[in-house]
C-alpha cells in the first residue's frame, strides 16, 4: 500500500513538473514581503532571519508562487550541506500553511517532504531523486 502511494505521488509530482513552469511575473517582486518569501522558499542565505519578519506580513492574498525551480534551489542547498536535512519537514509544512504563498503547483512534492511518517524517512538520495523528477 505504501509503495503504491509513493509511486502515485511521484507520478503526480512528475505531472506537476510537466504542467508547471510558473514564474512570479505578475507579482511586485520589489517588496520586502516578496523578497523575504523568496529567501525562505529557496533557503537562500539569511533565510533564518526572515522567520520573525514573516509574522508581520498579511496572509490574506498570495504574493509568491512557488515553482519547481524554487523547490530545486532549496533542495540543492540541502544536498550541498548548507541546510540541514532535518529542516526540510518544517520548511515544507510552513510553505503549505502560509496564505501568502501559492504552493498549488508543487503540492505533491511538499506533501512528500512534510510527511516522512507516511512517505518514509527523508534521505539525501530521496532528495536527489525528487530533484531529478522536478528538473
């Protein structure tokens, strides 16, 4: 049962990749709100500093659309040892719950990353496999 679910999820992720090449073209990317979300989403340098600022931003409308490119950038940080693998689950849950982040194009991969009890322990090998599916 778990293997079937994992295979279905990986196929869904692959489908998301094929239909999703979303950019944030229609969003004002000069705001501090957008920049902080972009930093968080990509695990960019200084991402730890944006957590407290995020509490001050409204979440009533989406102002950042997460793409496969964003997810790959974040996962690359983990593979390069710049972000601890243990941070992935919390990060994925945070992206899913914020109202100012549109994660609809990467739902499957965020689900896989935020539910290790259902999808199995997250390893560097699994992260590499997810990146291969998303690229």
